[in-house]
C-alpha cells in the first residue's frame, strides 16, 4: 500500500472511531476546516468556532 492510501485509510478509521465514540464530542475551530478537518468536524456533537468568516468544506476535486 502506498503512503497516500495508508494515510486515507487511517483517516477514515479515525473518523469512524470518533463518530461511534459513546461520549459527547466537542471540537473547537480557530480557522478554516478543509478536507479531513471538515470530516472530523462532522463527527462532533458540538462545534465551537472563533468569530470570523470561517468555512468548512470538503473539496470535490
């Protein structure tokens, strides 16, 4: 397995573990959340962001 595939697999495992975590998850954000950052925010029960024009998005291409 190449390094990029291994990184994606580990990221997916982490997201699944966080999504299934039995306790509430609270994440804080101080800037933009792109790609895996946006996925991790999606696993949170509560998201707290700094004031400003913060965006979260998963790139499509």
